[in-house]
């Protein structure tokens, strides 16, 4: 029996309302922006002077996730295009930590190289999930396995003098009994200064500019890396112990200008469990090696209740420093950066706004689309 064929016309699809079109477009834009931000490029702004003069406060950067490989999300329950808090708030969370996933890194086309400007999650913010810790940017000066030391503010890597950034800055005290006008400081590219009446000025500046200032008739003296001793302003020396320096113990007797030697941990490196190694790497074992139960007692190491006499690191670590060497909260104070905290490589400045200027003078036109060395 032949079955008749019925050619029924389909009803035309109901056109989307304008509101629905806008919602669909917005959802697509958010998803696309989230994927681009996660896997390729993300914009950052420089909030502090720790990388001056390479990077200035108000510089807007693009950071590449592709260089070192993007990380899979550890905290999936967060609002898209946010980081830890709602925009414009200080403490309103934009995430829920109910779910914490294992984190993996997709392949990149480069490893972290010495002297790269690297964005990473600040390791000491242990109260937050790893991927939601604050973003920092510093220069990677120590690679896994490197031996690092600072002698009289000069950096040495593996007993050789390290690369010196072109616009590196240090702190100085300019002794003078006169008030120096702002335009004078600006002539010498000095923007970060503090006046101490009757004494002079604390400044952060490039060494070459300071050398030029020494010839000014109203400058009595300029002291490098100043410190106070018995009311007198002197240069920091190796006898000045700073208890804030990592690993925060008086046994090291270090400060920001006389630091180390210290060895950067490397994946696969095995260390003996002894007093010195536990002093240097105890926090690494407790907080960054992802071990379930770590106890350090009487110079002995216990993992999951079992004493071990040696330990092999499970990931690489890096030593980071700011180019503004005396105004940077960096690895000299809080230790190593684990590889799983590394976010990406700073590529170029796409916008720069001077917070001290107004209107059209705010834009630093000469810095737009400049690379980061």
C-alpha cells in the first residue's frame, strides 16, 4: 500500500525579542572574553613603584598566558571577569571556595627565563585559593637550581654578576638644608621622594641621575641605601640585620643589600633533612608542595606521620626581585615563587596614566605600546 507523502510547511521561527538578542550577545561576549583572558592575554595595571623605572605606577600591561602555558581553574565558582572581589570593593568576595579542583598547566611555547618580567600569584596569601591570591609582577632573577646572593646591593647568580636592568633604582638620602622644588627632582627623573625637615630627602632614583645631582651647590651629601644609627643617617652595611628577610630567622643575619647565599629549589632535587635545609625550605614543604600532613619537630621532618631523612621537590621554584631594589616587597622578604603560582609573561604597555597629572597630561604618550625588557 502506497503511503501518501504530505509536504507540511514548517512554521516560521518566532523572532527573538530585542531583549533576548541583547542577552545572547552579552552572554557570548562574556564567555569569549573569559576564554581569551584565561588562555591567551590578560590586562593588568601597575599599582606600586616596585618595578620603577622599568614599569611605572599607572602602566597598563598585556600579559601573555601562552608563553608559560595557561593554568586550568582551581576555583571554578567565581564570577566571570573578576578576581577574588567585586570591582570597586575591598572585601566583597566574587567567588565561592566550596569546590577546589586539581590544577594543571597546558603546554606553553616557553619556559620562565632569567630576567623575564613575570606575573604570579603572591605565595604568602595562604588564606585564599591559589588562583585567587593577589597578582604581583617582578623580575625573575633566580631560576630553579640557581645559587643567589646579594653583596652590597649587587646581585650575583651562581657566583657571577647578574644582569642589571637599564632603569634600575635604589634608595638614597639627599642631605640638604634647603627645600628642593619638584621641578628639580623631575629633571632627574625622581618622582618618589619624602622630605624630612632639617635633614633632607629620601628618594628612589637611578644611579646615573644621582651622580648628576651630586654637583648641585645645595646638595651637601648623598647617602646610598640609608639607615638610622643612633640618630645619624648612614649607609646600610652587612652588620644590619633585618628580621623581615626570608627565612625570617636571626641565624641568617641578612638584609636587602647583603642577602644569601641561598639556593632556589628545583623539581627532582633531593635534599637531606637537617637543620639548615629545614630552616631554608621548611615553608616550601609546609605550604607549596601539596603534602597532606607535614610536621617539623626538633630538626626532623614528618610526612603523613612518618619520619623522612631526605626529600625530593615536586615542582620548580623561582626567585623574584623588583627593579626598584630598595622599594620592593619581593623574594628577599617572602621567599620562593612556586611554578604553579606563575601566571604569565609581561609583554608590552598598551596605556600609561600618570596618577599625579590631570586631564590630557595624564597620558604618558611615549610609553604607549612599548615593550618590556
